[in-house]
């Protein structure tokens, strides 16, 4: 609990600064603060000052909190802080629930081992971004650091690495984004809004409080940006509040760059079309929008420069103007036409969520909620309502076209595959925020104009949300495979046996254990573990040529022929046909040209 206490103190310092110095609304301040921390960490990591910079940020958070305490006590004496106290207590409750949910968490998804978990662990061990020749899978090195930088911030703050901290740090981002709907004048209604969002997010993305994959974070951050933009009245404060979350989208995941630019363009067009602002007063907002867009482009430029300098292969480099034009040959190219029809089918009758409800149902639901909300909208607000709705749907159609290009060009739908690849996962990043907005707008304009958010609504919804969160935690245990547990135990035994210096470890797995190598790579960091699964040993010599390249070799359920070739080193124990760990000893001969090789079995 000490780590939780330190987290709250440090983070509250940044929230205080954004509220009292930048005048950002209390409900928006957590999202602005965590986004600012993420962006600053990115700059620090790019310029190789991650460790020193993180220490300075954490120290700043504690200092800022010391400024906040006297002000809080002063206002408390003036009896002017009751609404603020409720907001703070509500935020504290969410943080504590998140902390409890993520205690003793373990990875259950391969992506956590491959990317989301392993990058954070690498950062904590090395205090810098992955470099060329590092122990990580080279296929992931061109991806943005994602939320791993936020993970690192909390590892550093708590002074240790753990999976629990990874999940907890990510939930700080989630709660900060959810918190934008909180109204300090009506906490009960705020609880209902957050409960609705948690339920909808679970429907679309699964157990969001016990997940490291970040699609749901992009989704809720996009929603938060739309929510702030539509509800905040002061144009300058609105744009200031959105600047950091817009930049943070790119750091969460590569696709966030496209989302950020799309939303920046959306905001610019909305400001230009707003008749309530004269042209003279539009110049400052437009200049700020351009600066935000420029900052987003700068982040992208810095990241491209980094991966180019490291020699990493950039993801999706097959997408360019010529390949995009080729996707439009729907009537002249049979494969493109087939891919287009598969894509359109998925857009309308494909499963939209974890309940396998087709997208068509949700389109109808959006139309009904939009019409109901429009009927209650006052005449003076209808033009604004239409403009905002139009912008959102234009953005959605543009996003759909880009997803179409992704499916046809990168995933080769229609040519190599007769089904889409991860369509709902990508589409829901922007589609689900529209569901969130439509639902909350419906409750705000219709339900809560007739009924108060009293006990009859609040208590049942709270029980449902707590049940959903509890089930999400249970799901972690149900989804954890025996192989995960076994690999974790074996890795611990290996770490106890090998030297403290960094070693190279080869892995020979069976045909059905292709995931094991990336799991061992995660657990055995900073050792460099071979993760190549596309290898075959045709004879004993080829096997030995592989073995001599490493300091150690792990046999994890290898094929029987491998065991026959290595029988002299394995002995006759029954465990030899399951898991063995071998030390490869190399001695230079006197002529320094030949190596004398010996193999010693050290586990089991």
C-alpha cells in the first residue's frame, strides 16, 4: 500500500498544477496530467535522459503536492471545498479499486509477453529505449513505446518492477480518461456515467481493467477528447486541455497518430464553421490548433528518426499513394473486388463486440439515440448538434476507408485471405466512442431530465459494475494456461542457476510450443533469448552448430529425434523428455583457431 500512497501523492501534484495554474477543469485535469507525463517521458527517452528525467518528474510531483496541501487546508477552513472533496474522494475510490483488481496480476495474452509487458521490463532494466541488437523481438522495435513509458514512470516511483504495477499504471490512464464525465455538482450522475462507460467498454473490449492491450485506451481517450470538446465552453481552455491527450494518442499506439491528425482537422473545421466566433477571434484558436498538429508531427518525426538511426523496420511501409490507388480498382481487379465485398460484409453484419452482436444493430441503436437526443435539443443548439454529428460521422467514414486500405494492402484480404484480420479490434477504436457519446447524451438529455440519478438507478448499476469488474479478475485466473505457470517456474529456476552477467540462450521447442520462446524471452530478460521459431534440424551436425552459438540452451518439449541426438548429455531421467537446460562450455585451443566444446546439463 506504500506504493499506492506514493502514487497518489505524486500524481495529485501534477493534477493540482493543471487545475490551479492552467485553470483546467477538475474532471479534465487527470487526463491532461497523465498525457503530459507521457509526452514528457517520450521526449526524455528520445534524448536518452529517461532515468534522470523521470527522477526529476517524480520529484516535481511531490513538490507540487506540497504547494497544494496548504491551499487545500485554507479552503477547508473557509468551508468552500465540499464539492471538490467529493470529486477527490471519488477519484481515490476508483484508484483503490483499480489497485485491488490488479494485485498479483499475471499475463494471459501473448501480446503482453511479446510487446506490452516486455517493453516496460526492458525500460526498467536498461533505463533507455530499445536499441539495435537488443534482446527483444526485432519485429516490435519500430512500434511506439506505448503505455510502457507510463509503466516505467510507476516502476521508478515504486522502486521495483512487477506485473501488478504495469496493470495499475495503465489503469491510472483509463481512470483519468473516464473521469472527464465527472460533474462535481452531481456525483451520483457521474457515477452512473462512469458505470455505463465501464459496461460498454467491457462489451466492446473485454476486461479493460485487467488488460494491457491498448485498443480500449485509444477508444476511451478519443471519447474523452470528443466529450471535452463538445462540453467545454471556453475555446482557449478547451484547446489547451485537448493538446496533450491528442499528442498522447500517438504514444499509446501507432494508429493514434492518424486518429490525432484526424481529430485536429475535425477541430479546425469546426472552429472555422462556428458562426458564434468572428474571424478576428478565430485566429488564436486556429494558431493553437496548428501548434498541436505540429507537435503531433514532431513526435512522429522524432520517432521515425529514432527507428531509422537504430535500423528498425517501420511497420506498414507498404502503404503509399500507389498502393492506396490500387485498392480503388474494385471493378477491374477481381482480387480487390473480392476483398472489398468481404470488407463491406464485415462492416454491416460482422460481430461488433464480445457478445457477437452485428454492427447493423449498433448502427440502428445510434440512429435511434441520435434522433431522441435531437428532439430534445433546443433550436439554438441544433445547428451545433448537426455540425458536431456530421464531423464525427465524416471522420468515421474516412477512418473506415483507411481500415479498408489496411485490410487490402497489409493483410491482403481478397488475395491471400478470404476473411478480414482484426477488423473489429481496429474499427471499434473510433466506432465505440460514438456509442459512448450517443448513450451518455441520451441519458443526459432524456433520462436525467425526467428522473434524478437516485438510489433506484445508482445502486443496481453500481452492483452490476462491481460484478463485471470482479468477473474480469476471475477471468484472469480462468484464462491462465498451465504452460504460462510452468514457464514462469522454469525461468525462475534458470535465473537461479545462470551467472549474473548477460547470457545468450538458445531455445529448442516442440512443434506445438511456438509461443514458449517469447514467454521465456520476457521472463529471462536481460539475457538474450533466441525466439526464431522457423528452424529445423536435419541432422546432428546442424543441431550442434546451433547449440555452439549460445552460452546456454533450453530444451522445452523438443522432438524425440532431438533427444536422441543429445542423449549423451541428458542422461536417462524421465524428465529428460520434457524440459532440460544445458550449459555450453567453450575453451580455446592453443592455436586459437579451434574451440573445444563441452555440454553440461544443469536442469533438472
